[in-house]
């Protein structure tokens, strides 16, 4: 694999992932955020289900500068194994309670929109 990946964001949703993606794009980085990950969801699922190793999934990111949000953030270590020269950024909320409240609010909004 080429080693283009420069930044792996390990923060969970609701820790500033959208702001981070926007900032990285403004700085000229190519970024795969949640929406871009959905385009490759089958490869993520093949990896999670143990049907394939991480090589195929990582090759899809060979020309991407940065990844943020789910599902990439939960497998930051796998990305780092394939792209060891990249930097890992962990974004956090001020407290677990603050994160949880924000996450629940996001889920509730999603449920209302998709009833």
C-alpha cells in the first residue's frame, strides 16, 4: 500500500468529527467521513464479519489523506498498522456524561426523522 494516509481520527461521533473533517478539507486534505465510509460499507462489513482481512479495506483508502468518524474511528489501530507514518488524533468531549447526552440527542433526532 502507498502511505498517503496522514491523519487517522480516533474520536467517536459527537466529539467534533464533522468540525475536524471540515477543517482538514479546508487545509486541503482528502477526507473520508461517515458518508464516504457508507460508500464502502460492504468492505467494512466483510472485515468485521471475518470474511476478509483488512488488506482490501485499507487499499480503498490508499489515496485518502484522513479518516474520521464511524466505522473508521473504532478501528484506528488497524488503519495505523497499515499506515504507520500517519498521525492519530483522539478527539474527546469534556466528560463522558456530556458525550452521552449529545449522542442520545443525535439518536433521538435520527429516530424522529426516520419514523
